[in-house]
């Protein structure tokens, strides 16, 4: 294949060609990976009441179980993000999927809560490496003008997987028990691995940045633009460098943005995981049976899916930070509505509140993932996305652990959910500050040019 074409940077090459079948396959495979993560997240929340009954546990005894998986997610993101910037997205993604598949199957054979906690931590390690690399790979194969929309569409796999995880867990739990649910969560990722090996390419931008074999680069480039007779010579963008460094996240250009993104992730995932982990328990304590609770909770995931699609579309059309901060404020309002709906057993308000929280909080979290993937350059993108997720997972640990603690204080559901609106406001404020930072940066660049 000829290399006689002119030199073009990878992003311009991707932007200049229609979305190919190869790119769509990448997005679908990453969608499946995050859907399995979503299934796992929701399933643990729904097997919790069964574990509580079988092993005679208190609500506070379940908190370490939720926390172990989330600590694993945090550790996995911290470890595997920088590795992906050094050795590639594909091997880390496949290895992570393998780890969480095997660990989930092993967890199904746990004899007590302590052994289950250990296996949930290892499952989390795998999940922590898989999700950020799925986001990074999708981002790096997306045209710039559609990136937010495509990344959010891909990440809808998480909310759809969560919805299915809740519904299937409630339906299958009486038949297969909690161990059967964990077994399903382990078999699914292992079944996907052959597809990842065969059909998932390495990041084209990563291959060019690391100056890998030209024939491998040309093969992927031809899949992206099969209509071209002569391929251009793909090069890196002027601002990209070969060596990845975690210090790049704290360089003068990115440091403030990194901290604000981290704060947003922390607050957002605190809310999402408290709801995912404890909402079934909150609802059953107010007279809902587990099956009804699963359907009500699935409304949260439906709202998250619709919210992610709408927010992703708006982010490509309008200022992304403004869109996200407004959505988080909307989520804060609906958290309070949800509390009123549960307290008064008023189903219309309960469902509206649950849907609105899904749109405003879960949908925004998907949007923030897309934003973070576009915020960093190639050499530190996987690290930036992974570490933001790791910090966010510390928020999810706080959310999961604090749910049991707040319930032990005998606070009402309305009081708990009203308190939960505060982190949503903090997330909106962080993004507002990011908007101001971007505006100040543009003014500085304009004054230098002038």
C-alpha cells in the first residue's frame, strides 16, 4: 500500500472521513464492556438483601462489601491508566476484562462475607482498568465534532447494563440465588474476550505516537477509510509528545482543570453509587417488594440513558461545561423531589424524581467522562481519564459506605436525599469554574496573538 500521500495528523484523518464500520464496531465493543460493568454495579445492590438474610447481616455489615469493589475500581484505574499510556489500550483492556470475569465467577463460590469482600475487590481491579480504557479508545476513534455524542452513546452501555442488572437480578434471584447472579456477571465478560482479540484494534493515535510498525498503522487506516486509494502519511499533532507522564496532568496548562474534573467525578459518583447501592434497601424499607423496587430503580437508569444521549448531543453543539453544570443543578432539584415521592408513597412524583435524577446526575456523569477524554492530549489521555475515574471511585466508596451510616442514624429518606443534593451543587460549581478557566485561557491566547 502506497505511502505517497501527504502527511496528515491522526485526528484530522479521522475527522475527514465518514464514520466507518470499523469505528462502529469499536464503539459497540466498548459499549458491551461498560454494560457488563453496569450490570455488575446494579446486581450487587440487588443481591444485598439476599446476602443480608442468608448470612444474618446488618445493613452496616454490607457496607464493606460495596466498598471493597469500589476500592478495587479505584486501584485498578490508578494502576492500569498509566500502563495503557505506556503499552497500549487494547492489551490493558483485554487483561482487565479477563480479571473481572474470573474474579466474579470465583466470588460466586464465596462461603462467607469476608471471602466475598476479597473477590469483590479483585473484580473491582479489573473493572477499574476496563472502563477508562473503553472511554479512551472510543474517544480516540471519534471525529472531533461528534466525540461527546459518540462517547456518551457508548457509555449508555453502563446505564442500560445497570437497568438490566437490576431487573434480571430481581427476576432471577429466587431461581439462581445470589451466586448465580455473580456467575452471570463473570461468564459475560469472558465470552466477550474473543471478540475483543479479533475485532478491537489498538488506538491509531497511540500507534502513530509510539512510532509503531507502519504496516499495522496502514491496515487500521485503511479500515477507517476503505474508499481511499492512497493513504496519507499519518503523524502526531504538534502538541503531542511520545513519552507519557503523570506530571502532564499537573502541568501549568492542565493542573486546575484536573482538580476541578476530579472534584466533579467525586461528587457525581458519590450520588450515583449511594443510589445504586442503597435505593433497593430504602424502597423495601418503605413497603416496596424487591421486584417493584427493581422496576422503580430501573427508571433511574432509563433517565441516565436518555440524559446521556441528550447531554452528549448538546455538548457538541453548545458549551460543554455550561450544559453539564445546568444538568447537575437539575439533578439536585429532582433528588429532593424523589425524597418527597418516597416519603409520601406518591408514585408519580417518585417516578418523576427517579427519572430526573437519572437525567441530571447519571446522564451528566456520562457527559463528564466524554469531557475528560477530550480535555487531555493523547500521551496522557488514558492516565487522565483513569485517574479522574479513580478519584471518582473514592467518591463512590464514600457514597456506598455513607448510605448505611445515614440509615443507621435513623434519618428519613427525604433527609438523606436532600443531603445528597449538596454534592450535585458542588459538581455544578466545579464545572462552572472550568468554564471560567476556559474563558480566561482564550482571552490570554487572544491577547498574545494580538
